[in-house]
């Protein structure tokens, strides 16, 4: 895909996430997508930070949206090529310190097949 098409997927990702629209978010992912997050590793150590497939993604994000009703992301920068998007953003939750985040979306045939979160 063209870099601008992949960037458009990332923009839709932010819109769905900030709306806490789980089904809209999941439509962006391949059925067998893999996701890694350090937060997942801490909250669910048995996963070693990884979830696979839409059912596990749905469970993880449904729990996140329930626990963190004020969770919002603010885009800093999107950098895309033909296969992936690197997203820089700030995570905001009322009552918590903001968090700088980097995330890579790997995209094939218009769907996110893998994502990996980085933060300090």
C-alpha cells in the first residue's frame, strides 16, 4: 500500500480509540493480528505482553476502556512507508501523569497485522 494509505489507517485508529469505539477499532485489524504492549505484560503477565487475534484484542481493549474511561491519545507524529506506520503520541488519563508513546503498526492489504507499543 502507499504510505498515505497506511497513514490514513493510523488516523482512523486514533479516531476509533479516542471514541472508545471497540468495533470500529477492530475493523482495522486482520483476524489474526498480533499486539504487544508493556502495559499488557504488567497487567496480564501470563501473556508475556502479547495478544493474538481479534477476540483477545477485544478483551484487552474492552477492559482498558472500562478501567480508563478518560483514556485519550494525542498524535504527535505519524511516519509511514509501504508496510508500516510509526506513531508517536501522548497518552492521557485523568489523575495520571501523561505518557509518551511510540507504536508501530504493520499493515498488509489494508489491515493491521501486528502492532507493538513502546514507552518508558
